[in-house]
């Protein structure tokens, strides 16, 4: 292990998506279950791609597959609550994108949870890695961290 993870702040993220928790998100301990955070990570990344015209779920010739995820939890979130999923890009490679995602309770400047989400662009038909399309690379620049 590399040690303690520094808790992220809102200012480190370039895009936010409000997400309403659901009754079924809570677990037996009365807080949102850990697996739900991964749903939120997937949602904020893919929603950004769709909203920016970079992903047509049914027909894009290049799609992105998740090859790595991770999450560090700092405080509990519960239902009913709306959270803000923050999104930024840490690195853009030749075929991979490393997104950094954080979940913020509304009104909080510190992340309740934060993680990494790595996509690899692949040809839809062959499922083999391909270079990130130029249009995608250009739009990802807006999400890059300083």
C-alpha cells in the first residue's frame, strides 16, 4: 500500500453531475452501499461522453471499456440525499483515459468518496484497442487537471 489518500476538494474537478440517491441504494447499515459508488462513477463518465456527442450507445464504432476502477471512502452518504459526482481527467494516453471521480455531498467542499476510472478505447466489432478518436481527445482536454 502506498499510504494514506489525500481527500479531494471540489476545485479539483471540471464537471459535475447531480445524482439522487434511491431507497434501494441503502444497505443494512443505513448508508449507501459501496458498490453504488461504482454505478455513480460509470454514470458521470458515460453521461459526459453522451452529452458531448462522443458516445452513441447503440452505434458508435469506437467504444470505451472499463479496465480499472478504485475507490476510497471518507464518509457515509444516505438516502434520501442528492450527491454531486465530480469528474476530471488525470491522463490521456494513446488508447486509454484515466478519469478521476469524486462524490460530494451537496454543500460540502470535501469528497465523501473518490476514485479512478480507466477506459480503453476499442473497436466495437473486434474489441481490440484503437487510438482515441481526435474529436474525443480534443473534448477531453476540457476535463484535464492542471
